C-alpha cells in the first residue's frame, strides 16, 4: 500500500479537515471560538471534540474528530456484521444549530473504517434541516452537492441523494428530517485508485461545508425574527432530537457500545421544544414547510 493511503495518513487528513472547518466557521460566526476537549478511549485511540456556543450566528455547534481502534466486540459483530478481530475507525462529524429560525440546521459526517481482515470502507454525507423550507434555498444546497458529486461520478448524486431521503426519515412522524442531501455508507474499495478517489471525495465534501452553510446564512440572516418563529424553530429542533435519539444508527451504536457520551450527544441543540398537539395554521409558512417534508423530492429543477 502506498504510504499516502495508510490509515495514519487518512487520520491526518481528517484532523486537518477539522482544523480548516473550525477556522472557517469561527470566521463566519465572528464572535465565539471553539472550545476543545481532548479525550482518550480506554480500548484505543481518542479524539478532539470542539464545541462553539452563544455566538453571533451559532447558538451551538460541534465539529468532532475521532480515531479509535481496538478489538471487534460481539456488539459490533452483531450490529455491523463485521468479520474481523481488530478495527480502526476515523472521521469528522459536524452539527450546527443557529440562533435564527431563518437559517438551517446543517449536519455533515465523513468517516473511514478498516478491519484487520483487509476490508475497509468510507461513509458519510451532508444534509440540511431548515426550520422553514424555501424551495429555492433547498435547490441551491442540492446543486452544490451535485456539483461535488459530479466531479467524481455522475451516479453519486442520484444514488446518494436517494439514500439520504431514505435514511433521514422519521417514521413515527411520517416526515423527513429536513430537505435531505446525500448519504453513503460501507462503500467498499476494490483498488488503490478507488480508495484515493473516495478519500478525495470525503475531503471535498468537508471543505465545501462552510461555503454551503455561509450561502444559506446569507439568505436568512437579515429576516425578522418574531416570537412565533422562535417557537417553531424549537419545535423543529425537537423533531431533530427525536430522529437522533430514536432512529440515528450512529447515535444508537455509540450509546450501546460505551462511546463518549458528550461527543455522541453534541449533535443535540441547546434548546428545543415539544408542544402538545401543536397544530399549524392553514396556508401558513409552517404548514408549507410540513408539506415539503417528503422523500424523493427533486429539488434541482
């Protein structure tokens, strides 16, 4: 294997990616800085959890890096259907919760997994959860993702977009978490060229994150915020919490396998709300938003 494609090299690239993303988000926020917690995993490895709070733009956000290794537990074999004795996993994950109801929640994750059996794969994606869905803004976001995907494979966007539609869905609400994005997982590698391509793809997605968020922020930052907008923001955050705690596979796996709780739950907002039997007004912006929370919407016209 070429030195540049070792797990140590991939780990280093993800650490540098975390640095660049944090720097650009601090620049965008203009007030708050990331607080860093360094942590170790008893079985092997560790990470850097970085949290930003109470900024000009961001009420709470997190950019996590981890690189962990160790024995493949029985839980991992059962949950992930792994065939190996030792594993290595590294990645970067991001969730941003802005103050303004007119600026969306945005999430990203890129990761690499390797077994001592020689099997290795990439996974990740980006998705957006607006508090108020505006089709033109969803289109801008999806076009940005498609542009990145098309650099590598014209099949990536339609395939990974559909995967995101199916994954970021709240069955008990019969609604999507937001307007989707792209999602991919267990993308196995058959050659060194494919491995380099998927690493480059992951890094490109990570480096695009701040630009994608900045564009959405610019479109919503000057809109008036009324009390009813904040109430709706908190209710939509509540749905975000429901998905992460009930349906997100990564959260469930981390909690079941003794992961670092603070890092796992950094994706939750600082404040969220649940109103009993809340009903939206007919033809309101809130009702329009609910009407868009469907799978398989073609946002790029």
